[in-house]
């Protein structure tokens, strides 16, 4: 019988090849995080060492320095056709998480440049490294997921997932393809370990803390951890019950809980 | 017909009140259910009788020594720092995890007893059960109850969140209103109950389920602030209180009828509460008493239990979980292992001697943690647990300096007066049922042919 990781890998590679065959103008969205780096690795494997389509990095200007270093090093080593998309104008005007709400900031610095690059390059499909276990909202995601002009995902009206039978493509802006959908956080780390995939150093413990998910520096917090190697991260995840994105707003929740308990005479 | 079980969870509804209201003709639907093959029994809540512990005991069929929930608030191991346990703190699998074949990294004596006996995975809808936040993926639908801040995190899957947010469902009413805006509080309470009923109906009809657990919290909230109105006909809020129960009874009748249509006579219908309620005579601030008797020393600085100073021998967490300040267990532990029993005896003697100004004894019984708790979480539990006589609401807060007091709360929890409504066919063998026994009743139902 095929081992678990190989069967996961096979499913992902099948989807990547299928997508490359179906769409004229495909690209990969690379956040430099562990998931999209794993996806990039799988694309390399799917096409025998060379990624045959562009790799897009949305640069908000607020990423950790370690992320830029990693991006530039591996874009060169792996011979990637790297497109850095960025809302230079807005960053120049001082847009950022200090100035506006998080949602607005993401919209301005992530969604807007992505829309521009999709239009400019005529991109019809994007390979994205999301996983179903990441967040409640991902539970309904499909491997092939249509987005409209406003990038909205209408989960109530998704086409049936039959490999060859998409509904009319005319109303869609682009398709998102999720070859890692069936993998969990633990699967990803186990696969990284097996394949010896390089990942950004922020994931490993420094002075008792490490990042479990990485993105823009102002919106990410490290967690207490002693895990300084992939093996130790896997071990740590096995004992962990918190979600990947948990712990960020714990203080706020505690204050709220305290208020609720006090209102009922506890505390 | 496919096997189906429905549990109506009536938070804080006492057995004795149901009895009295049935006699007065206030609850005709419940009375008719009881005339059709069901029995209403008095039930013991968990120890302690707080909602988080009692509901955790119901959903896991385990005692706190095994599931790990001793209250809404607890101390981080080896420290005086407080934290608020949530669903991830529950160490035993819930009914829907055992039946749904999910949560397989969790085990309990109950889940192991049914290992191999439950064949096909069953789907559950679990609505508003306290202590189930944040929602984790499970086989079915779950909308967590108290305490949850963010509806999105409280609900699984996302389609259920979309529905609940579209109908402006609220997890809990704002109980702060009850302090000085009683009419507004009651209006909101009724509004929140209406939304709750709509949500229950929606999932009842539109989801495919084998187990349906629907918990109603509004009863507990009403009781905390208006329990003095329950039986006092001259109370300005008596009519409102009784009307609420009439409405609750109509809803129970509706649920039962809908359940009969869906599940037939072979379905398992039951109602339970997580604790009872009684009127408050006085609140009792146990830590103030421990301070006065020289067991507890507090500094002015620090947050909550981090105020504990050198020389402290014991302290109380809500409602009266006494922890002995043991050497090696707590940072400022001062009691050596050999002295533990004598300190426990000393505290028991002192607390049993405590009387209010009318001379009434405050405490009714005491349990040793190592006698009532068993399982992997036993060591985190209290050394002693006291239960009061009805009317004395024990509090583990630190900021009160006097021992007795009264605030705007008029109702308090009781352990001995929870209720359960079960089919006559479920044998109780002459024993008073306990809330942690109910999970077994449900699992047995799904096992038997």
C-alpha cells in the first residue's frame, strides 16, 4: 500500500498537472509561507524540476526581512519566473496597518495589486496553497473554485466538482486551484521533513518563540515554543490542541469572558 | 425508522419548580408528555454545580477528574495565574465525538466502554451547550453556548455560521443590563429566546441528524436575577416569570411533537437541567472568611490570585473549591504534604462552624477531592469542595472584605435539585440520577438493536 504522504503528494500533483493542462494562463501565488512553498515544491516535482508558469509574490512592504531574503534566494536557486506585485503608490502614501483597519489594509495592499496583475497578464487561474483544516471557512472550499470580478467566492453556488465539466467560464474572473486542500498542518510538516524542503527561518524557535504562520510583520505574533527543527515542530504539533491561528486575540477574549462572568456574579 | 435522540437542555431549571408549576397548570405540554410514558426525576448536578462543569459532565459522561473542567475559571498549573478553560480544555470526548467517530485522539472510560459497540458514525446537531467554544470540526453542526465572544469561532461548519449571523442570532444576552435596567434586560431575554427557538427549528428541519442537543440558557439568566419572583405572586415580575415558563412549555410541546413526527415512538426524547436554583438569602465570600481565620494572606498588588502572599495555607475558587497551598504545587506553597490532612480538617471545622447572623449554618456538606474525582485531571482539582445550605451563595471572589453580603442577584445554583425527563423505559434502579449518567443513557440507546 502507498504511504500516506505519497498518496497526498500524488493527489496534489494530479491536480497541478490537470490545472496546467486545462488553463491557458496559470500562475502560482507564493506567500513564502510553508504551505505555498510546499506547493511550489510540488509544482517543481510535477514538471520535473522546472516550474513552467509565473510565480506571484504580493509584496505589501510589511513582510519580515527573513521573508524577502528567503524569496530572493530560492527564486534564484529554483530559476523561478517571479513577479513581485505591489501597490507601490499606496505604500508610498503611507498605507499600512497603523493607518487603517486590518481588512482595509489587506484590501489595499494585497487584493488590489493581485487584481491588477491578473488583469495585466490575462491570468485565468491561480494555484493557491490553502488547506481545509486551516479555518472553519475553508471547510466548504473546492479544489477548483471560481471567483467573480469582485473576487467574491459564492460558496452557495459552486459548480459540481467533476474534473472535466465546468460550467460556463464566462461569468468568472479567474479560477482558484487548491492542490493542498486535503493536507493538514501536520501533513505539511511531515512532507517538508520527508522532502527536505527549505522553509523560512521564522518558523523555528529563537529565544523560546517561533512563528506558526507568517505574513506581514505587524499582524503576526510568535508563540512560545522550543521547536527549532522540523522534527521538533512535528512533535510539538502532536501535543498541541490550539489551532494554527489561535492565541492572537487571547487577551481580548479574556477581558470579555471576565465581563460575562462578573455579570453573572462569578469572579 | 432511523434512531434519533433529542435532548432539551433547560439551563438551571429546578425539579421542584417544575413540579410546582405542573401542579398549578402552568406547564400543560410538559404535563402531557409526562402522562405519555415519561417520568420527571430530581437529579444531582456535577461537583461543583456550575454550568461549565455540569455541562462538561453531561456531554462527556465523565467526572471533572477525567474531563478537567472544574469551573469557568481555573489556575494554570504551578501558578496563581487564572485562565478560562474552553472546549480545548475538555480532555474527554463529547457524545457527538463518540457517536460521530471524530475527536479520535481523545479517550475516556466512557468512550472505551463503547469501543466497538457503536458501528456506523452518527451525525449530531449541538446548539448552545456551554463550554463548547471554540467549535471544532465534528460530524454535524455545532453552535457553542456561553462563554463565546465570536460567533464565527463558535460555530461549525461555516454554512451554519452564515445562517446564524444572517438571522442575528446571539450567543448570550447582556446580563449587565439586569443590574439597573430590568425591563430592557427582560425584553432582550425574550428576544434572544425567540432567536434561539428559530435557530433550533431551522437546524431541526434542515439538517440530517441522529442526535440533537438544544440548550436553552435564558432560564438560567432569568433565575439569576428574578428567582425571587418564581413563586411570589405579589412580586412585580411574577407574571413575566410565569409567562416565560408558559412560553418555554409551548416550545417543549412543539419540540416533542416535531420529534415524534420525525423519530416515531422509538425515538429517545429527554429533557435535563445542569443544576437547580433557589432563592439567595446571602452571598458568602469564602476568601474573606479564610482571611479572617488566618488561612489566607493577600498582598494589595497583583491580579486576582497572584495577590496570594507567603504564609497562605488555603484559598477558594468559585464557588467553594478549596485549594490547599501546598509546597511544590504552588509558587508560595507553605503546607507540607504531611500537614495537608490536618489543614483540611481545620478548614472543615472552621467552615462548618460558620453561621449567619440569624444563627443558620452556612455549609451542608464537604467532599474530599481525592474521593470524588478520578482520572487524569484529578490532581488539578480542589482538595476540598463545600456545598452550602440552600440560600447561601458561596463565592470565591477576593475583593470582598466582609463575609456576608447581598447584591442584585436573587437566585443561586443548587446541586441537588436539577431535573431530568426520561422515558419510563429507562431504568433508574431506585437511585437518584446524576448528570454524568445521562451520556450512558444516550449511548445505550444507539447501541441497542
